[in-house]
């Protein structure tokens, strides 16, 4: 299949997802999200037997309270309904690659037909390899665009994180930023570390400087005080938040200190608060890596792989971003964000 035909097929899947509207996605903390879809007459194949029943396990590093991961789960739920598969979703209560590896092993022990994982750190690869040795096909999503090939998974659904950070840095350079900070809420998550690395490379190429700042958002008030102090006591005139929650903390710190507009702020990910800030000019841009598709596409890919042995872009990155949202298109994105589609 040509790249053009693959793109057309994926576009058709997206349109089908949008047509179904917003499914109900329960927010859970280390409890299974079971998304069942389809009828009893789902297609059969030599792989699934007469019933055509397919069970897919999903294990990510994303916490249940996150707006971002609620959107991922919304995409998973829609794809499960449309393809007639049963999905069980697990994630650690807090960011922990050790716990995530344990959850992968627990999922493998239930003998699912396929597995979806994130790859936030190389140490998760061992658990993924154990799944593959058990004959379970794996697709990775979100974190792991630099690791999925060595992990041996079928494909990775996500964005090039280094390139996304670099392009964000180039935009801040164009806005006149000379001293910037990268707000990293999960040090040790390879995807976020690579965003900051790409960002730093862009700043250097433009003759500017950057630094990384670890931001623990478990205590929002403390994070805002930390940011206010950084913005007040340094020459920082630009910042890149690696999540919508990080951007919201930065906006609060700037507002409380009367410095809104004095620091050019860019962000990753979408939330109503961040999109309103983009629309109003308080945030220069935010990057949509399309989490709905990061949940939706792997379920569709694996359902067809298990049933028919079909897979698009095998061994390659199926890109969902980066897509930059600016003031001109923030209003449309805002409506879809409220529906947990963007």
C-alpha cells in the first residue's frame, strides 16, 4: 500500500471516529477500563476462530487524572465500539516505569490477543519483549518514537518528540526569545526529555539559551510559586510547557506576578484553559499531538492485524503530530477539546 493510500485510509478512520461523537470514558486509578463494542456478528478469521472475539490490553504510563489521557481513552473506547473488540486499560497510579512493567506482565498473563503500550523508558522494553515471546503482537503509542524499533513492536503511533521540541524552539526564537526554560513534569520520561533536548538545540541554533526545570505538579500551589520565582529572578523571557497542566501552572504564576505578556509561553497538548489562552494571545501556541488518534488508531490496527494479518506502516512511525494550534484555529480546537476529541 502506498503512503498516499495509507494516509487516506487513516483519514477515513478519523472521520468515522468523529461521526460517533464522544464516548463515555471512566476515569480510573489502577482499575481496568473495559471498553466493549460491536455485535455478536463480528468478523471471524483463522486467528480468532468462529466468534471473531478479539481482546486487546492497553498499558500506559499516563495517570488517570490527566486530561490528556482521558482523551486517549476516549479514542480507545470509540475504536473498541467500532471494531467490536474488548479492551482492558491499565496505568500506574503515579508515574513509575517499574509499576508499568509489572502491569504489562500482568496483562500478558491474561493472554490477550494484542497489546498496546507506551515506552517512556528503555527499561520497559524487557516486559514488551516478554509479551512478544508469548506470541502477542504489540503496538506502541505516545512515548517511544526513539525506542519502538529496538523493542520490536509492529508500529508506533505518535510524534517525533525531538523534532516537535525543535520546532517549538524555532517559534520562540522567531518571537524574539533570548533566554528560555523548558518545563519538564516527568524527568526520566524519554519523550519529554527529548522534547527539551530538541528545544535546547533550536535555541542554540538561534543564539539563545535554555535550561530545563523539573516541575512537580502533584502540588500545584508549590509549582506555581516555583515558577513565579524563576520568572521574577531570572532573565527568562520564554518558556515551553511540556503539558497543558504545566502551561496552566505557568499562566497562573505569570498572572499572580503581573508578568503576563512579558514571557512568551508555548505549550504541548490541549485543554480548554490553554486553548482559551492561545485564542486570547496569552499563550503563543500549543502543540496538538492528537491523543484521540493515539488511542483510536492502535486499536483499529491491532483488530485488523489479529483478524486478518493486515498492518499499515509496519515497523514505522504513524505520525499524529506535531500540529501547532495558534490563535487563528484555537476556537475550533476548543470545542473539540471540551468533547475530549482534541
